[in-house]
C-alpha cells in the first residue's frame, strides 16, 4: 500500500513553509489523501492524481542525500509542492504515483473501479466471498508499456514509506545551519589524576596531530620485546617484598597498551624496542652510568632482603619448636601428678574417662593455638598487602608523572615536525602552487559536471516517461470521450422513445378513447415491462467495455439481485437494484471510508488492536469489504478468548471428527435444512456448492459442543453469513459468540424462551422510543412481533438488503445484541410516516412483511440507529429482560398445568378421548 510521510508546502506569507503530513493513496478514486498523522481519522485534503502531472528540479551536484522536492500539477493551474526525506524516497513516490495513475486511467470499466461490485483485493480477505473476487483487468497498450519499462527508474523505498512508517515519528525538517562534528583532525584527550598523598590536582594532556592516527597492530617482534620487558618487571616485583626503589628512568612502553587502541604513527614515536633500549632517546631522564649504579644498589638490596627473610623463617621455626617442647613438659608433669596424688583409691574406668577428657582438652587447646597462629599470620598478610597497595599507589603516581613528561616531549616534537613540514611544503609549493591549484580546480569541476550530467539524465528519463504517459492517457481520454458521446446519443434516443410511450400512457389514463380491453395503454404498459425485463443485447467487445453494467446477476456477497421466477418480483428487485446502484454512485462522491480504515489499520501495525471510541465509530460506519474478514475474526476472538484459552488445541477438529464418526440426533434436521438456508446465494444454492459442506461441518461440530441446543432452525443462517467472510473454525467460534455470549440462555432451545422475552422487551422500547407508531399498532390490533421475531432470531438475515445486512453484522459482532434492538427500532422509524398513513390492519400487516426490503439508504438507517434513538443504555435492556423472563416463566407454568389437567380430564372422560393435540398429531 502506498502511504508514508511527506512534507507539504502550505501557509501564506511569513508562515508559509513545509509541514510534515501523512499521505495515503486511495486506489478506488485515485486520490492522494493527506492527514496530520497516521492516527487521524479525517484527512485535511486530497490531490486528484488521475488528472495530475509531476515534475521536479535537478539539484546541484554535491547536494547529497538531502530532502528533495517535487511538484504535483493539478487541473486549473494549481501546483502542490511536496518534499521527501531523501532523493530515493522522492524517486519512489514519483514512480509509484505514475504507475497508479496509469493503472487507474487505463481501467475504464466503471463497475470494476467501484468498491461495491469489485472490491480491492486484500490479503486479509477469507471465506467464501474472498474466493470469487476477480482482479482488475487493464487494457494494455503494448508499445506504450514497452516504452514505459525502458524509461522506468528502478528504486526502492526507505523506512518512511509504507505501512511500517506509521510506527515511526514524523521526520523533522532539518535546520538551515548544519554544524559538523567531524573536524579535519582527530582530537585526543588523555586525562590523568595523581594518586599520591597531598596532590588532588587533575592533570590533563591534550595534543593534536595533522593527520588521523592509525589503528596499528603490533608486529611480532614488538610483541616479543614487550613480553620480555613484562617478564623482567615481574621477576623484580616478586623479589622485592619490602619498600622498593623505583628508577625514574621508566621507558614509555606501548606494548602495555591494548592492541586495538589508537596510537601515533611509527615515524613520530618509534618502535617500542627502540624506545626501551636507545640511550640517545629524548625520553631518557638519567645517564647510562646512573642507571648501572642504581641497578647494582637494587641487586644488593634484593640479596639482603632475601637473607633477612631466611633468618625470619628460621626464627619462626625455632619458636614453634620451643612451644611444642613446653607443651610436652606440661603434659608429662600433669600425668605424673595425677598418677601419684589423685588416683589413689579411684576405680580404673573412672581413671580412663579422666584420661580421655584430658586428651580432649589437650586437643582443643592445640586447635585453639593453631587458630591463633593462623589469625596472626592472616593479620600479618593483611598488613603486608596494605603496604603493597601503598607502594603500588606511589609507583602509579610516579608512572603518571613520567607519562605526563613524555606527553610534553611528544607535543614538543610534534610541533617541531609540523613546523618542518610546513616550511618544506611552503618552499616546494612556491614553485608548483599555480599548476597544482589549477589542476585540482579542473578535476573538481569535471566531477561536478559528471554528477550534474547523471542527474539530468535521470530527470530526462522521468520527464520523457511523464510525457509519454500523458500523451497516451490523452489519446485514451479522447477515444473514451468519442465512445461516451456515441453512448450518450443512443441513450438519449432510448430516453425519447420511453418518454413518448410514457406520454401516450398518461394521455390514455386521463381521457381513455377506447374500451378497457382494446385500450392502447395496456399495450404500452406491456411493452414497457418487456423492455425493462428483457436481457441486455450482446454488444461488440469494445462497446461492452464501456457499457455501465448497472445491475449484475449476483452482488459481491453472492446473493442473486433479480429472481428468475416471478415477473412482478423480478421487476421490483431490478428497481431496487437500480436504486442501490444510484446510492452507491452518490456515496462515491464523498470521502471514502476505506481511506479512514486503511489509515487506522496502518496506525495499529506495531501495536495490538484494542477497543476505543474511534474504532467503534469506524465499525458503525461499516467495515470495508477487503478488511471485513480480519475485523470479524478479531471481534469474535475478543468475545470468546476465555473459551478458546480453556479449550485443547484442535478443539474444533476433534468435535467435527466425533460428529462424523458417531450419529447425532441433530444431524438429520441439519441435512434437511442445508439447501433451505440461503437458496438465493450462489455459495449455498446446490448440493455441490462449497458453502454447503462447510455449513454442515460447523453445525455438526456445534451440536456436539452444545447438546442442550443441538440444532435449532435459524442457526444455519447465522453460520452461512459468517462463512462468507470466515473460515470454518472461525465461523464455529462466531456461532459460539452469538449463542453462548451475546444471547441469553434458552434463546435457541425448543421453548425459545429468550426470544419470547426479547419480543416483550422490544414492545416496551417501541412504546418509549416510537409512541405514535406503537399507538397506531395498538389501535388496529397489529401484532408486529410476528414480523420482528425472525429479525432477532437470525439477526436480520433475509429481512434487509445485503449491504445493510452486513453493516448491521459489523456493529453486532463488535457491540453485541443491543445493536439488534437499535436497528429494529430504526427500521420502523425509517418508515414511520408511511406506516401511519395505512388505516386498516390487513394493509399494515401486508406492508410490514416486505417494507424492510425497501429500506436502501444504509447511511440514513445507521444515523437513526446510533443517533436519533439515543440514549440507549444496556442496563435498561437487562433489567427488562429479567422482569419479563419471570412473567413468561409463570405463564409457561400455567400453560403446563392446564395441559396436564386436560390430559387427566381426557383420560377420565370418554367423550374427550378422541381429542388430540397438534404435537400428538405430528408424532
């Protein structure tokens, strides 16, 4: 679908400027509508693409992928300037608009352009109706098509074109001032903070180079040198356990930096090996003799530290030995004391127990001492680690100072290098500058001219294609105009003949000159009726293409428009079909509701559709044919979600399998009613029709789901209407929605209790909403519930024309059963004045039997149902249903008691034994 964001030039004076708008193309009328945003239901205006032409200006080379404007020239000289986000989007829009205009103008069959008789094909369409919608056929001009293909500019849209663009924010117009954040050189900032005591300053070193730094990976040799240095440092760090002396001559090693980091060029800095070993490097801070002296002192200090550590270990081992000897002496003295003094006269088992306790005490004491020693050692380790952290902090501070000093040296060398390069280039440039400057300018000018040439070639192809299309369309329009002129002449001649016969008929009716049997009026009337019902003569193909097929055999839903049997009914049906055609043609002059629907559905692409006022108003105005399958399925799932969640996967197929394998009491009645369901619809007209098998499957599956109801006459028509737009399983859940969610219990049972209650509720609403009409019916004792009962039972199927029927079903599946009360009252309100003119019960009842078929204006009926009858609270209907339900139950109880009395009386009385009821007679 062609839709997306464009900027439209609008406003006057200083407020004139580009404003972002959401554009949607309507293929039914070839209009390009524009809205404030994707969520807006009403457009701000439209552009007539069918009679427009397009152009754009070639920008200068080097403009880049900036917003590109194009113009739409409408009849009368009006020019609309539109701007796409990129040149690619502009090319795509121009190409698609050309294609849409070409397709629309070549499709000259008005009936196929009308959404009523040939709706726009859609991926959402399912069910029986979707399978017999032929695509639109175009009259092709082979040479023009070949030329158009040669001149076509291939391009693809970006994210701002198409339905997915509705989920993105509107593009903001770029400011005239555009600051670039990319400089001609790379800025590198090294921030360092000193961690030494008493120094809280943040030191920063910023330096620039004339070229961008390279992303270099170290060579294998550099890696080996870096690893050797690392191993040497690690060995020195392990041997130095106390406070260490760190040399100020610290080589700046790039081997420590991660390999993927940016670093200066090798020519500027040099390799890490040279920096580590060179004595003449500017980054060295001490002489070679000073370095040797420091290394000798460091080695002496290291050896002394090792000796000290050995002595400490020996001392600790001697202390441990002394402690063990002391424990042994104490235990021996303790045993001797026990054996000599305390053990006299004590039994042996007691002595053994005491010895065991002594051993346990000694063991616990040993464990305690070991834990104390471990604690001391851990405390010592913590102290050592704190010392190490302090040493590392000091060393880090010294390293930071070293790095800062080296940065300063690098900056100084960089400045010197750049000065040398500038001086060298200035000397050489003084000789070659005129020639080089001239050559560069010529090359730049040549590139600019090449870019302009390519742009003008593309623009020339587009304009040639535009001229070719406009010329072909103009020739087609001229040919169509000539044929329409011929058609107009023939229709005018036919009109003159009909008017002549009409005048003769009026004259004869006013002043008859012959007897009734020989009157020419009878012949004129007979001739007029024959002409009206006569089949259209076959025409030449070129004439048939331009013929306005006002009445087709079937409408888009598959219903027969004109019956084949009764001539009188055929005449009425054809008159009704012509009136419907006239209404649809007048509706096409207004803004198509299909555009509003497409705009709304585009706004819900990336979010779940939910109930809202906007959606309710759209559904009340009628769901377009191409979106009805999707919306009906969504409405059904909305109401039966709890049932579907609790059901096992493949629930419908399981029920259907059961119904096909086992006999069902309802299956016989279902088979009898299949061909009587909708005999005037081609999908259910014969036993071999596809709809018959689907209808059978859904009804059998439902009879197994709800055995209390099984099957009731009326359910077949509900399923048949659902199957026109839904698949079998969805139609099954649609029936579950109507019977088990919308309608009260016992609505479709044998007693039809719920249906009787709704008729009494409807009478109450008639007396409240239409008091004059209700009083009129009461005056002539007309029971209109005999007519309305079927409206409620099958939701107006076979009671109203198909266009109105499906609009009622749209609202019914979304809002529920309250819609039936609204439209039933609206039908009486629509024809209230005509009914009030009838003054006897027979004529009233006869009129009520067919008057709904004369209601053709769906828009007017909808306005009455949802506007004139407000307020219409659902709570009031529920309360009245409860009230009347109790009354009907009491009446049924009384009737059952009377029946039982009658049966008892018949058994006891010999005279009444021959009396039987209607049910007994049927059985």
